[in-house]
């Protein structure tokens, strides 16, 4: 797998012999984009932060992988953490940061000790005075959002805040801050050092009703059928969920899994999470399970998400138990649209994608449950 | 620059938000969590408008050249209505049935929302055991205004959001009741709440009962701030002096005597100026810090035990007057003190707590806020504007301009300096206005020479500024601290809204009152000169200390 | 706790790590400790309480010796997590958020813990337990009891 290639500090050595602007150009040319779900061009983000004049700048490695069905960052931290750390060092050097934080989700606490050891070793080897600290999260999906991470590290509630100001200009402790995903940073050394680095290779997290769930490296654009073949379906796959926030589609083996296709279907490919769901599962029940997730993880700051996610769950439970009427489905749909349009952050905005796509692809299951 | 707002091309300036532009052009956009004088957090989502096809909060989105904004199209209305329905299902639904004058319920009426399609949230326990401030979490719409004020202006954070998602609520630490916490009762949160989820504790029923009880001699006293603020509740401009009508209304409500807290303020100055001079002579803890603000006192008792010896031992004006009413006045009139009920009308919520403090609880029986007083007047269907001016009762109704200043930040300082200077030096001040301590600047300071000592003084208002000034407190001889921004005219009991523009106008009203009164120095008050001669004895003497001075306690968090 | 607090604050500096450390040592974040922390680092108690109660893994109430976080997100759900949750609820006699009377177990039904390729899964005291079934779950609980 490309992601498991170990560069062993060679990329760092190359980086420190280059000017930061040249590093940014290189990363930009090779088209490295964020792998946390937002797909923002990494070079651009680094460029904004580098431009800022400040004695203090920060790099935050977003290891708060929380999207259900996603475990690719865990895979990297277990199998090639050195690349991630090398990427962190290179990023710090490029933007001018002396302090980096790895915001590691609490649920991955068992990785902390091992990571600490490797960090100490690599910092020694690099001879740099860059400091890398691990900050453990405490269980909040919303803290995967970049402004929420900043608030969380600052000791506040992990609520997102309004942008502008953008983190690259005014972020952690009001200083220029770059927040990058684990997989993005782990690719940085490969981008710098591997001439044959393929930007289209992504880590797909496959799980659900599969006999061989796991992390599979494949090119964006692979078909659903090919993905399922790798994962070995358990039963007949009816639907595919792109995590909880990405929505669902009917399983069709020829569907290309790339950003455009998935986007046109009303879904979000995000960080390439694919959950396979077989015929034994009711889509209505799936919707209730996912609605429960968002109701539990909503931070509570804005009205539509705070109050709305609870009402979405209530409506879906009502439908699931068979107490609902057709107008409840209409209300469910309208509420989903309003939450999507009026929520303050990405969590709220994507909290109802699963409802809207379930209704457009499996409406009959909902209608059958109503009187 | 130019933006397109509801199909009209509109000129606007750099830095304006869409909401600013709309307001300037008389285009209505409802808002809830947005507070004037504050950066917006865009929590409530009521002010959403469509900007280039996406819904954005107008309170925090800055206008950009060529922006296309729609404030009333289908998407906007659908989102606005549904978010209001979601809020109303959390806010007590009874408000919807019996429309109260809450900002939220007004919007419901304005938007013509007839149906709330969501089930109500779980019922929550009231926090209403405190004397000063009460909370009804069922009404709370989590707009965050109270938290913003308590955290960013007062720098206290007695309340904050806790828990997550729809379980999140505004609460003191560990779900305590407010009165169990380090809340200082300043009531700035009450001023900010758009739905009366936080209000003052209601004492109108007790006062009405006392008035109706023929065995009781019910005396009302009105704070300096009231005469410049009460009029707002009846449609007057902020700062309009309505002293005469205020007194007339109080009589119509059935109070047996209408006295003026201002004479209590004069008394406070006489005692406090004397205390200051004594402290300077004997080098006892300096600086001396004013203690008439119970919010500041409570703060010191929780957080600054080291400053307690610096607090003036003087009671606050209404407490002093209450003590005088129940002793001097009672004796002279031949009324038993236990048959007297003293009611103070205050711009303040903390004074409800102050009047119940163990060491002073007999002086003042009930405190009503300006708002409660206005409510009582309206309840009795008194046509305030048509009232003929009346005068306070004798003798405890005569006061000076110095007392009138008490309601404004810097007023206590100015009044005290007028008396301290003249009584210590024996000279008359050439200019009796102390401009250095007037105005809304957060921290003000100055100095004056008294008997070849340069007395340095400073003033701060709003707890954020208070804490800032205290960093350098040792530089001064005398400090006035007010918990509320603007001083008492910005108090938690004042008419809502209370913005900076309104605070300024109320202050102007008080400066006008001082300017126009024949007597302007507390030590010249003839009623008090007589009171000392025939009853109180020496200024700062044993009897004065017993009646007019108090003590403080170290409290934990 | 008081003596150690200074050292913890010095070392961890930021509030979230401080709270995590406090809970590691005392089992939960108590009012007394929050009062001391507030006094030492100058952050108001209500703000600390607001931050502590925001997170799923922090608590202001005493917990059991073994804290169980079991996943009920889609991947675990379609692999039968609901049945396991029912088994645990029955075995322990508690629901999510509750602690057993003997103080041994606290149960939390929560969100994805990232073990989706070994579903259904749970964490007990931050340690992962994979590929669960009824038998395994009962064995694990018994091992904790002994």
C-alpha cells in the first residue's frame, strides 16, 4: 500500500533544505488535498498560515476521527505513524510553527503511549526544536470540526465558532493555525519524496455487513461493486452509507465512487467511508440509529441542530414503531431541509443528509410503515 | 459599496453587517440572540437571510460588494418559521396560548405562526428560591445572551452552558441554584434575557399585602435612579425626570409615606466622607472602597477577602434610611418600629438580596425594581402621564444634588469629594462638578488636594472594569466601584432595554437634577443636620455606628 | 488531591488534559476539585463545569470501577450491537449512564469507537474489546467481577 511506504525522515531532510515557499509549490503541484472530508487544497491552507506574521503559530493534527465507519486514521497511527509525524514536522517547518498538537480522540487512547515514544525518537533524530504534544479528546464527535478543536484545546466547550476569522489567520489562542487530518499529513512525506505518488489513491474504510471489513487502498472512482468484492458482502447488499454524515445510496455495482457522482446523488463521499447494509436491515431503523447518533453528538449551540436532531429522532422512532401518519413523513422531510439549510456548522448541515437520501432512495420503506 | 437587498440596489459602508444595512433601510429582520454592543455568536438562527442562494445569519455576515440578499423569500420564511417553532416547543408552550411580551412570543405573533408541530421538551425544575433573581429554565431558548453578559462584561461567569446537545442548559456550576453560587446578583443577565427566563424575584404580592394591612405603616423610598428612568415604562425618553409623577403614583398606590432614598444618600456621604478623613488621618486601611453597591460587596466577599477591610463600613443609602425610619422617624411619630414596613424602589436586583442580609434585615423589608414599580402602577390602571407632580413627604424627602448623582457611575465619588473637601478644609469648592469622574468611560481617576495631601481617587463600573482597576488599587486613597455598567442607572432592575445610549441619557438626567437643585452638597442638608443634633449624635459616633454601619463576611465560592 | 493539583496544573497546563488527569486519579470530577482548580488557574467554576459536562468521557459524578462504552453506530448496529446491549443491560441491571449498585460497572451506550472492522466492539476503561458476541461479553464481565 502506498500509505505504508516509510520515508524514514528522508522527506524531512529534503524539506529543511528547501525554502517553505518551494515546499508549498511542490505540494500544490502534486495536488495534495485534505483527507478529513473537506478536500481543501493543503498547499493553499499552508500558504495562508505562512503569510501571517506571528511569533507563534500552531499546527494541529486532527486525529479526532469520529465519523462512524471510519478507522483509516487509526490504521495509519498503528501501521505508519512515523510518516504522520514526519508530515507534522514538515508542515511546522513550512508554515513557521514551533508547536504542534495531535488532537487524539479519547477512544484511541491506547495509541498514546506508542505515539509518544515515536515522537520523542523522531524529534531527536530531526534535531529540531519543534515541540509535538498529544492532547487527548474526551469524547465529542463535533471536536473533529476545526474551530471546535480550537475551542476544545483552549479549554472551552467544544462548540464550533463562526468563520471569519479563519484558523489560518487567527486560530488557536488567536494565532495562525493549520489543522490537517492524519491521512493528509501522512501523505506529505510521500508527496515530497515519492516521484510516483498517486494523488487519487485513498484509504477506504469498509465495514458493515461484510465478511472482510477493513482499510483498503484504492483509487477514487472505483465502483461500488469492486469495493464490495474486496469487502466480501455478508448477505445481499441493499444500501451503502457514507458514514452517518454522507447519506445513503442504493447499492448498484456499477456506480463510480468519486466525488462528483456521489455529490450528484445528494451524498457526501467525505473521507471515503463505506458502510454496507444488507437486505435484513430496515432503512427506517438505520435512519433511527443514525438520527440517534446526531442527537447525541449535537453540540447544542444553534437552534436547528440542538432542537431539530431530537425531533428528527422522535419522528423516525415514531415511523419505525408504526405510529406515524403520512404527514409525519412530510414534516420529517421539511425539518430535514431546514436543519440542512440553517445549521451553524457542518455537523448540523450534514445531520439530515441520511434522511433525505433515504427518502429519495427508499421512500417505500417509510411509507409502508405509515397508516 | 452596493448590495442588492430584496431586489433593491442599496448603498452601504465597509464593515456593516447585513442586519446593519437592513436596519438603516427600514427593512425588518427579526433577531433574538443578537445583542447591541456585542459580537454575535449566531446561535438562534432567527435572523437568517438568503445570501447568494445560501442561508446566512444577517447579524454576523458582513456585506460584500455585489451580494444578493433576500429577507422574505420561501426558503428564508420556511427556515425562520421552523426554527421559531423548534424554539417555542422548548419555551413554555403556555406562552403561545397567553402571549406574553417576550421577544420570542412577539416574533411568533409578527410572523403569524399559528401552529407548533413539535412536542414540548421535558419539564425542568425552577431555580426560584433566591431572594433576588429567579430562573425558569423552561422558558430558556439557549440564546446565550445572559452567558455573554456575565462572562464578557461582568467577567464573573456565574452561569454558563453545560451538558451537550438538547440537554444543554444555562446553569451555575454543578446545577446549583443561583443563590447557592458566587453570582453577585447584579442582574445584568435579567436585562439581557429576551424571554423572561431570568427575572427578578417578584415581591409585589408582599408589598400589596402590606399596603392593604391597615395595621401597617407602609413607607416607600425611591432611589436616585428611578426619577430618571421610570418614565421609560410609560413612553417617555430615557433621562426624562419624572420625580413629581413618581411620588404621585406612589401615593395613589396607597403607600402611607413617600420618602426619598436620596436623603439616605446624603446621610451616607456625611458618614462616608467622615470615615475617609478618619482613615487618612489614622492611616487605617487605604484605599477606602465604597460599599453601597451590594453586587460589588458580594463579589469582594467571595473573591477578594483581602479587600474586606478596605470596604467602607457605611450601609448603603436605602439601608441607612430604613434604619433611620425605624428609629428616629418611628420615635418622633410615635409608631412602633414593628408596625412600619419599609419598601425601597431600586434600579437594582442585588438590593433584594442586600435587604435580606442577616445583619441588616430589619432596616428595609422589601425591595421592588423599577420594573416592578411600573408594573404595580399599570396594574392599578394609573394614567402615569396625566399625574400632577407631587412632593415627597416631610421630613425624609429633602435631598441635595450630590445625592441625585448616586445613580450615575462616579456620582458617589463626586458627592463624597464635595463633602470631604469642604468639611476637612473648611473651604468652599470653586467648582463643584468633578468632570473627571463623570461619563461612561470604564475606569476614571483624578486627584484633589485636601490639607496639603494629594488625594488620589478612581472610579470603575461594570465588573470587568472593576477587576481591571483593582489590579492597581494600592495607588489610590478612595475608590468607587459599581457592579453595573453605567452605575445604578444601568442596574439589573431597570427598564428593558438598557443600552449604552440609554444609560448615557439616564445619566444626563441625573446631572440635570443635580444642576437644578438649590442644595448640592450632602453636608448642607438641614434635615440631616437636625437629625444629628437631636438623635444621631456625633458623625461616625457610637449611635451612628450602631444604626448606619455594617460588617462583611468571608464567603467561599 | 490538593497537593497533587499544583503539579498536575503545572504539567498539563491546558484545562482539558487537567480534567482528564483529575478523572483518571479520582474517578470523576468533583465540585471540591473544580473549586481548587478554579482558584489556582483563574478560570470560573461555571466555565470549568460547562467544559467538563460537554464530553462523553468526562463525568462530574462518581463512576464504577469499570467504565463501559459500547458502540451503537451503524457498523456495529448491523453486526448486532443492539442484542449485546440488551444482554449487558440485563446482566448488569442498569441502563446507559447508570452505575451498578456494587459500584463495579458504569454503562455508556455511545458513538462509533473506530473498531468498525471488528464489530461489534466496546471499550472498557479505554481498552478495546472486539468481535463481541453474547458469550464473549459475559466472559469479559465475569473477568472484571473476579
